[in-house]
């Protein structure tokens, strides 16, 4: 049960941090947006 909770914390905090980090990429060049998408795919 603790392992499940720790997994959820790390998983969702990682997704949230990537989304917040690449939020300005919506107005930046497409290459930056693609880099953020690749990071989400690996995460």
C-alpha cells in the first residue's frame, strides 16, 4: 500500500512538473513543445 502511494506521488508530481515547466512552450517554437512531449513519453 505504501509503495502504491509513493508511486502515485512521484508519477503525478512528475507529470505536473513537466506540464508546468513546458506551459510557456505553447507560444514558443514547435521544437520545444516536441521536447516536452518526448519527456512525457519517457516519464
